[in-house]
C-alpha cells in the first residue's frame, strides 16, 4: 500500500471514529461534543491524560481505537461529579465513568470497524480496556483528533499496523 493510500485510509477512518464517538456520547450521556479542527495524521501516540480506553482489533491488519481524557471530564460526561470537584471526590466514581467510557468505546469502535472491514475483510475486536495514567503506543501510523464540549476535551485516536499487507493488495 503506497503512502498516499495509507494517509487517506487513516484520515478517513479516524474522522469516522471521531464522529462515532461524538454521536455515541450524545446518545448515551446527552453530552454534546464538536470536532476540533486540529488533526495530525501520522503521529505515534502518547496519552498522558487520566483515563485512556482502548480497543484492539486484528485480522489482515491490526490496530487500536483509543479515547483519552482527564478523569474529571469523564466524570462530568457520566454526570457523577460537578465541575470543579476535588480529585478524591471524582475517583470514588471510577467504576461509573470508566464503564460509560468503555461502553462508548465499544459502540464507537464497532461502528467504525465496519468501514475497515469493507477493505480488509473480517476483523476481530477485543473488548475495551482502560488505563489510568500514561500510555504509549508502538510506532504505527496514527490519526489523532480532539473533540470538545462543555464537559471538557477528549482525544480520539486510531492506530494502524499495516504490516500484514506487505506484498499483498490492499483490498479483498
């Protein structure tokens, strides 16, 4: 797959994932988010926010859908803490807001995976996992976007490992 095809694939599918996250958060929590205009296209990802949720998929290609935000934003999305609450008051609700963010990931990733499967055949997705603290990804191509709302900012990312395509065509 040539670089231009990779870039287009990454941009298109990252944008789809970000839109799916916005719609899912609206549907699940009535949280309005808009896409921020900034979107670097090929940066390896390091998340330093308080909560990172990721869902890995594999098949002919593999990769990860990722969401990252501070815990206060996640708590506000889940409507379990008022804005400006003390950190200790926020973290007691980790199960609730982590659960909401994992389910938002689950729905958004599954909707987004359908588009990738059109080009690469069946892909298997793992249930979401979450991490509190810093998370680094491998040096794969990654699309990154930000969504912003009254609750705060959420970073959305799609990382792709296309090594399974080496020496093969890029479509079924």
